[in-house]
C-alpha cells in the first residue's frame, strides 16, 4: 500500500520532532532532505525519472546532505507532507504548490521549466472548445462574447480535481460571469456544480473523467462545449472549434523555506538553471519515455528557469472565490 502521511511520519528519520524545527532533519552531522512524489502508475516505489531529480538535488546540495525521495498517496498528501516538514521539497503540480503556499507562505517556488529555457515557453495550454458544427455561433465575436455564448448550454469538465480541465476553465468563466465581470454568479460553485436552474450558468454539467473523455463529450455532442488540456484534442482537432485558450504556468520545484534555508535554495536554483544534457545524470533530458520531461511538451528540449515574481498569480486566482 502506498505510504500514507501517518506512516511517513513514523518511518522517516527524526520526523516526530520536525514540525517545530526550522532546519532539515539531521543524522550524524548529515542533514536529511526528503522530496515528495506522487505514485507512478500506482507503484509504491520511486520511478526512475523521480530518482533522477533526487540525484540532481543531491548533486546541487553536495556533501553534508542525504537526499531521498518518498512516494505519497495523492496531491493532498504532498501538501500535508510539505506543511509538516515530513518532506521539504516537492515537484508535483503548480496547483498543489499554490494551494500549499496559501496555507503557509514559507512554501516557495525555486525553478520551473520551458523549452530552450525560455520563460515564454514555461506553460501549457488549457482549452475550451465546442463541436466544429457550432462554429457559426462564435465566428466574428470577441472573447467575452464567445464566453457569453456558453451561458445556458451544456458543458463538460475533465474531473472535479483537474487543474487544466476544471480549475482553469472555472477561473476563466468566473472572471467573465462573476463579480469582476457580468455579475451573474457570486461563487465558483455556480460554474462547475450548479446548473442554471440552481443559479449557475450551464444547463447541464458533466465530467469526462479524463481529458480524452471530455474531448469525446464535445465531439459526440453530449456537451455543447467543454474543457481539456494540451495535446489531448490533437486527434480530433478537425472536429473541434477552439473558443478560448489559457496558458497555464508549468509547475515548479518548490520547497518549505523553514527547512530549506537560503543557502540551500541558492545551491538548488543555481544547479538546475545551469543543468544541461552534458552535466545532468544520464538520460535526464532524453526525448523518450525514459527522460525526466518525456510527458511534457518539448520533452528533452526543456531546461530549468528561475521562477520570477508573480509567475503563479493566475494559479493563485484559481483558489480564490
């Protein structure tokens, strides 16, 4: 069974006393540093890609530190581990970072990534689309008018917890129809939970279960429009009309600064922004499924970038009501 936060706190060295500490766990003069990861296809063991990241953090910090990775149950468990100090570094999800930061400002991002190391490329695209047969309903209209066209129609989200398939479109639509926009709704639940008969904006709300499922809802006309991310609409692009698209910042490597001090932060940041295929562990930047970035746009062309101030402002808005 995947380690729960309770078992992590019992198993990891020195964890019982770390909540009140302001430094990483220490054993025989060596500071222990733990990186939290999500399961890889249900496995309780660290994936080779995750181990690559652990190895690079170890290289960054050098002697005097012992870096290890742990697999936790889910995104909520990553947040809990980071807040308690059971883990001090995490990679999983920009949305998880933002949510955790909103509970403790000591949670900070260090580096993100983008093709060729360019900040303009440090994002992925979240889409709202309709069936191509509805194209005439949107042609020649402004963005605001296109989103207004969705009012009273059926809509497909990906899942209740999806960042690009639920949180992002909810935020875009809330900005359009909420207090800062047309003042039709007052809470985000009126976007993704309540129908227009209950005070919401859509006649029917459905969830595809995953990105391909949401695309299928649009293609099969089960939903008038819907949300999905990235390349998942590629195979059906001739059957889709893109209504809106939002660039969502790629996730960061983030730390709890109560445990990862300024010197450690500087070492990690400097190491990763300088990392290349020539200096990284073997295969880190590979273009195939063995590379660290193989699931990301650009794959092996990605490089790390120091996170600038305000980079995750839109992500924080996703959690504001």
